C-alpha cells in the first residue's frame, strides 16, 4: 500500500468563560480538539498519515506555496472559516502574503484533492461566518454555496439516504447510516455526482466532482460532534473516510 498524506485543517477552538457567583467572578479557559475523532477513526489504516493544523495556527502554519501543499494527497477543511485561510498574523504588511484560498483551488486544479466537511464555520455557516460563498474554493467544490446562513438544524435528527451505494466510496459501507443533528444545505453542480441525500427535501449529503486534474468532495454534515455525535460512534465511520480518501487520492 502507498502511504497517503492528509492535511487536516480545523476542528479546534479555545474556550473562555466566566462563572459569576454573586460578587465573585471566576474565569476559566480551555481548549477543544475534535480532530481526535477523525484521527481515531483512521487509526486502523496504517497507510494514512495525518498532519493536523488547529484553527489558531492556520494563519501562520498553512502551506504558502504549491510545493508545500502538493506534499499532501488530500486536504480536509473542517470547521475552519475562510478568514483563517485568508489572513496572516501580520496584517499591517503590504502584501501580507499569497492568496491561500486561491492556492487551495489551484492545488486541486493541478491534481490535488479537497474535502470540505460541514459545521458552523464551513461552507457559509453560522451567520455566514464560514464565508466560502464566492471564493476560489467554492469554484472547485462540487456544490454551490448559499449566500446566507446555510445550516439546517435538525434537533429531531435526520438520516441520510444512500442513492449510489455502488460507488467505491461507499463500498462495503452499510446503507443504514446513523442520524445527524444537522447539515448544510448546498446545491450540486450539474457536472457533480450526488452519492447520498438527507432530509425531506432530498438535500445533497455526499457530493463528489472533478476540477481540472483534481477531485473534490462536499460532506454536508459534521465529521465530529455535535451534528455527528452518533456518526463518530458508527462502525463504518473510519472505513467510510478511508474509502473517500482512497478515491480522492487515486
């Protein structure tokens, strides 16, 4: 087996909160890293090598040249807003640096692969904070992104429906998927392929496509909690992502 190098970007946040107990205010801090669910799911597959950039380091640690990003077979963006990719630590320098959003798009067109997974700051996201609509990354995704908040919150939980189970991404994967607590409403491009839908409106759930020499995949829900709280416990969680990476990295 040939090793596949994965660049996983996002799925972390820093927590700051205050407990107010009458006169006394107690500050508390913390750090959450939900990339661990993805890493744990891929552990059984020894040919997958994952490099992770947490959100607070994306501005400084994300690749800045085609040579750097081309070392990876697949880039995964998960709960990482466009601002993280756009900005640099030093915002008082002209120019700040290359356009990293365009770099990702060029990387795909030159033969790389991209997965965007859903979440509150992916696609367009909560109050538009994902902000990928109109970007170079949207151009190479297999879906069009809404201009406004695109979240479909389903506290009653909703189950995906597999419509192309014969595709290699879904090979040996159960058709009985877990339910999700929400997803992003995205719109497949004419030249894309929808492998699964979700909700009464049959919204696109797993969509794949090609851009230039490369491939991309839009996974409309979360690969971690909270939307994917049952997904990460599913027996085929790791196998599904392994299949997806293999197809993208072909």
